[in-house]
């Protein structure tokens, strides 16, 4: 069994996938790299994947499938994974060697225990095109460092400061046991990936190293604001699936720190959906915003009340066009401060 399986979802990625793969090869024979070609047809993604697999047959597997979207590629990677742990690295991102080796050392240290880690968390860096100073997303003020801990030992997470796909390595069997299956042909499923497994996570470890480089800069990236607005229906779909998950698992409330974290994360995704709909600005979009909040109200009135009365809920429902203009202005201010797309 490999120590770590890394899935790389690839779709027409010939221009940048080599940098990603080369950064991961540093892990050596303990690592399994699964290049998942998600039905690429417009370039040489499939050929590049096969060439790497032929050159590194004990480390790299090339998997070719019909196009199903990012979630489908992650599902396929998880199905083929043989490692004790599982990580997703997008094909336009890369990892830092020194941090990578420290992470492998830590995973190796806990792999022999009767109860291995369920989730290892590390920092990631927003590698934004044109920005000289790169923003680091770290968790040293929210999580205990350099020891195993549980949800009850987690500290407070600030608004907008959450554990993302770039931050986590999960235990492979735990992902399978929790029944994780991301929807196909849908963007923004990374929010589900770092949401649904959390009630099954008991043993966590935070390694304070800047491991993952998250590239932002391509005009066609799914996180580009104009692209997100054009795909807002898919964002709404993911948002509703997160609401459904909370409602379907009332036992989460029994773990106070876990419930608070998941509630706050859901609130942020709800705010993102709302802002995108406000940014679009048409009557249909504003109606979709109302319908989304009503969906939450009908699903869980108590949860709706808490979010509607919270600062984000009040902010997102400021009346009239002046209120919406203020929301957009404040949103752009946050973009400049926090450097997100």
C-alpha cells in the first residue's frame, strides 16, 4: 500500500499540468499520482498523462474517462486510490518541496498507529497572477499545532477563514466510509469535499507549513468572478446540497465545535451565492436569491433564523438598490483586502 494517493483532475491541461506533476514526483515511491484525464479532447492532456505514466510506472497512473467535471474526476481518483491517505491537487497548482517532504514524514509517523489520522491540515498560498506579495492561508490561530486533536479542541475560525480543499489530506478509507460522492457536471463541488466528511473526522493534525500553491489568474478559471456569475446556478446547487446535508445529519448538533464550524462555513457559501446574484443584478437573479434563502427557511427554520439575524444575513438583505450597491462595494473592498477572486 502506498502512503499517499494524489489525484490530479485534468481537463485540457496541457499548458500547465507538467509543473504540477513534477512538483509531486518529489514524493518518490511512497506516493501514488493518479492523473485523471476527464475527457480532454482539445489538446494533448491524454498524451502527456500517458507519457508520464510510462516514464514513472511505479508512481504514476494515467486514468482516462468520459467528461464528467471536477467532481467526477475526484470520484474516479478516489475509486482508484491505493494509498492510506488521499489528496486532490488541481492541474494548474503545485506544491512546495520542503513542506511536501515534512507532510510525508508526518503521515508516515502516524500511519502505523492503530488509529491513523483522519485529516491532516496544512497552509496554502494564493499564487495570484501579478501579485508580488502572496497571501498565505494559515490556521495557527484556530488549530492546535504539532499534535493530534479533536473538534472540541479547535479554536475560533474568523469569517472567510476556513479549511479548503487545498488545505486537507484525508484518510482514504474514511472518505469511502462516509459515502462521499461528488455530483458530476457541476462546478464548486470542492465545498462539498471539505464539508461532508467532517462529521467522520475524529483525529486531526495541523502542520504549519506552506504546502499548496493555489494558482489564480487564468480568465477561464471557475473562480473567476465573471465565470462564477455565469455559473451561479451550479453554485446554488452546491449550496442547497450543503443545506440538505446539514438537515439530514441532525446528530452534528451534538458536537458543538463541529456544528459551529459547519454552520459558519455554510453561512459563508450562502453569502457567496447571494453576492453573486446581487452582482448579476437582474430581477431573475434577485428572485433566485430570495428562493435560496427560502429553501434554507423551509429546510431548517432554526438555522435560517440564526443566519438571517447574523451580520451577514442583515448585510445581504439591505433594502433596495442602495442596499445592494453597498453590498457590492463592501464585497470589492474585501476582495482587495483578502486577495480572493
